C-alpha cells in the first residue's frame, strides 16, 4: 500500500523521485556521521583536559553517548521512517525496563 502512493505511473518521475529521496537520505547520513565524529573528538578532549574533574567528565561523556545513540537509531538504523513503529516500541520498552532495573538496584544499594 505504501508503494502505491509513491508510484505515479510515470517511470521517469518515479526514478527521479527515488534519486532525490536517496540523495537527501545520504546527505543526512553524512552530516550525522560527521556530527558523531565531532562528538567523539569532544569526548576525547574532555578526558584529555587536565583540569576537568571526574564529576564533570563522566556525566558529560554519558550525555554525548546518549546523543550518539539517538543519531544511530534515527539516521543509521532508519527508525525515523514509517513502518518502524513496532521495533521502536520494543527498543523504548527495553530502555524503560533497563532504566527501571538500574534505578531499582541503585536504590537497593544506596539506601
């Protein structure tokens, strides 16, 4: 059913549309890859700084890692496309279970 919306009946128009969409997708992936490399360099620089304390560096690197996970999911694993609702639900529910487990074990240990 999704292909019927993209099919205009004119093969030349369909090929041009697919080429345009593929070019946009590739541009987004290259930009995302460049941003992830930049974030990795920032993480290395944060660790290499002599004056930075561990109380700053560790949460900062975790934040950068979370941003990179979002880039991975939405751009390289194509989770932003239609038809990926079920895998998204499983990923987010697994993340929720993992966070609840970490929170539970943390509270058991600390209190």
